[in-house]
C-alpha cells in the first residue's frame, strides 16, 4: 500500500512524463519543418509511409480482438478471485499506450527518412540531426507515456496501485509481442526477397528501384525496428518500475514504493539534457557522447534524490549497478557487431571461401558474444541483491532503463538512416549524397545492434525481478516447495528451457514461409514485366500486400503461446510455473543474445565487404556474405528481439493470474 502522502509525490513524475511528451512534440515539429526533397524523394517516402500505416492498421485489427477477449476474461476472473477488477482497466490502458508509443515512432520515422536524405545534401551533421531528432521523438514518447500511465494509477488508486499495475504491464507486453513478431516477420520476408533475388540472382544494388520488394523492405525497417522496438522497450520500462514498486512492500525504506517512479522521472530529465551532446561530424562519437552523458547526469541526480528522500544510499548502489550493466552490454554488443571491429571483419574474411564458412564464423561469433552479457548480468543481480534484497534487483532493472529516452533515440535513428540511404539511391541523388547517407546508415546498424543488446539485457534483469515478485507474492498465500529436488520445479525448468527454442522455430519458420512467397513474386515480376530490360515497372504495392498478409497470419500462434502456456502450467502447479519462468529466462536470454549478435555481425560483415574489402560489391565474397546476412536477418530482427518480450510477458501473465492459481491450489 502506498500512503496518501507518498502517492501525492506521483504528481512530480506525472509532470516529468508530460514534459517528455511536450519535448517530443517540439522535436516532431522541428522534423516536419525540414524540406522533403524533390518529387521522386517524396513519392518514395509516401510509399513507405502508406505501406507502414496499412500494415499497422491490419495488425491492430487482430490485436483489438485479442484485447477485447482478455479484458472480458480478466473481468470474469476478478469476479471469482481476489484479482482487482481495475486490472482489466489497467490492461486496456497499457495496451493502448504501448500501441500509441509504437505508432508515434513509426509515423515520425516514415516522415523523417526523405528529410534526412535531403538534409544530408548540406553535410553529414545535418542529416544526423534530422535522423536523431526523429528517434528522440520515439524515445521521449515511450518514457513519457510510460510514466504518465503509471502515475495516473498511483494517484487514482494509492492503496492498490502496485497490484493493479500488473495489468498495465500485461497490456503493454501483449502489444509489444504482437508488434515485434508481426513487424519482424514483415520486414525480414521483404528483406530476404529483395536480397536473394535482387543482389544474389540479378546482381543489382540493394536499394535499386527496379526491385519490386525494395519499398516493402524499407517499410519493414519501420514496422519492425521502430514500431516493434518502441512497444518492446515501453513494456520493459513499465514492467521494471512495476516490479520495483511491488517488491517495495517487503523492505523498510521510507518512500520505497514511490521511489522507482521518481527515479525513472529523473531519467527523463537526464535524457533531454544529454541530447545537446549529440553533435559533430563523427556520427558514432556523437551517439556515444549522448548515451554516456545521460548516464552520468542521471547517476548524479539519482544519488541526490536517494540521499535526501530515502535516507539510505544502498538503493542508489543497486540502480548504479544496473546502469553500468546496461552500458557494458551495449559496448559488448558494439564490439561483436561493428564493421570496424575484429569479429565482423573475421566473418567477412571467411566469406572468401563461401557462404558456409561465413555462416559458421557468424554462429561462433554469436555464441561467444553471450559470455560478457551473462557474466555482467549475473554479477549485477548478486550485487543489487546484496545492496537492497530483491528490491535491489528490481531497482537495477530501473537503473538499466533509466536513460531510455536517449538510448531508444539512438536505436530508432538507425531505420531512419537506413531509409534515407535507400531513398538517396532510389531517387538517384548522386554518389556524394549516397556516401553521406551510407555513413549515417553504417552507424545506424551498430546503434540498432546495441539497442537490441540493451533491450535483451534489460529484459533479462526485468524478468528476474518479476520472478522474484511472483515468488514473494505466491509464498504469502500458499506453501511452496522451492527445491531442485522437487519434480515439479524440474519439470517446469525443462519446459521453460524448451519454450524459447519452440518460439524461435515458429518465428524463423514464419519468416521462411513469408519470404518464399516474396521471392516467387519478385522473380515473377522480373520475368513477366521485363523490368530489368526497361520494358515495365515494378508493382511495389503487391509486394507490400504479400508481406502484410504473411506477417499478420504468422504472428498469431507464437504470440498466443506466451499468454496461454503460463496460465496452463500455473493452474497445474505453482512450483512448476516458477521453474518454467526460471528456465525460459535463462535460455531465452542466451538465445536472444546469440541470435541478435550473430545477425548483426553477419550484416556488418557484408557491409565491410561492400565498402571495398575482399573484392567489394558483386564479388564472390560479397555474394557469400549476402547469404550469411539473409540467414542473420530474421535472427536479429525477428526471433532474437521477440524472445526478450516472451520471457517478460510470461512473468507478467503469471503475476496477473496468480489469484486464479492460488484459488486452484487451495
């Protein structure tokens, strides 16, 4: 229970959230004020924008049915158990805010691509400012909506907020998984079709306007890496705060329940202030300056708040541990995926002997890249626990996500830069502009990979916090036998350990099936329309429709698994469910890092060759690297990122329906 005096402090967090949204609006106005370039650039940008909107509209039709069914089910459960009926209201608002966060990001990104390409005519710095500003709109919208949503419920229900808010996290997580899986299937089916037929079979450039799948490919960058990532990190952000608020009930710190919300609010101010450091001609250095600057500012503000509000400094140490863990994971991801680092260069070198050796090198790199994130997260978890018990683990997750406003901005910058590079080639803006936008894109690949690594790391520690929350709430209601000698725990561990592999198989298979249809369509258009001979024009809209239909159809089963399986296991045995959550978190964390980093390394190894190394574009090594990149694409943009949502969603579903499980157990 949050006291009335403490809950009133949520007004400050509400103000911080509103400030973030206002600042996002100002940045959006700035982006929209920039010119969109010539008629051809506007035409391509409009194709991408309309395709992305069309996909989201179709996706939301399916998701809305799911939301209505869950709301009804929650109301039924609340009628027969101790589940507060307001949980259904929180679920509805969480789902809505999650969808809005992704939608805002996607809309600004599809409006910023041509503007970033046009701005690049005046230099790399100008293109950087436009692309980064659009990403900042997304980042600040996510943290703003998250803080506003949580603050509303704390102010409205101070005595029950920590329980009701699990519904808010459930809604956010559900939409995130649909958005990530659906967007990931869309973008990679289009990408595979564009690459395999265009670059490998017909030997034409990546963004050649003659390729029928090229617009669908650019649309995919936005619905997957912008809308999907936004919804993904929105739910990580709110879930970490919710778990910390709930675990606060077991510690004796003053203001402990409102403290996580206030700490997250400080991260908003740190992110806004640090945006002034994102400047200069060195794009990558500018991005790092912003991230490191926000981390330092946040640490100072968090120390001051903790010292004067809580009276004990241990919670700050737990937050600092999480913040450092996030930075280390980001730097580790950058090392293993950047085209300027040894691992990606070795993968590119392996491509000289064929696609098989290129793929093997990428797999080895991805597996090796799991070591640092696993070790640092394990150390962070133990240290955070020593500082402030389970509450400290949850605070570590809050600390890791505290500067999300700017870290997500650097991530969403990537798809905008990628689209800008594509538009500059399709609109034939010339070699100089193409080089500038490709430089922006190259950094975008690395920041996107870092963003995925950061998202996966935060997911793991957030999932741990949620599991601890589940255990603490469950043991207060039923007698639990938590031991490795308990067969139910072991059964749950095995089933949970298997789930990420099942989920990955379903999502990779979905991309493969959707990509087959795309490949056939691109081949058909080349064959029947005489596009390459200049006799006909590509039908972009047909490829967009194929990608949309395939993604919507294929996203349903994997997404439902994360909701249905925890409920089934929880009704069977609560101990088995705890084992399931633990097993899924361990293997899901490992598998997600492996898939994301291997895919990122394959991608940048290809780009290293395209920069003129090992024969450059069109060489034998390049074609082998394209095959490796094609294998890696669904790993890094569909399955890997979706796994981090899977492990959090299963934990939050378990918490929401715990009253139902207790009823069955008693």
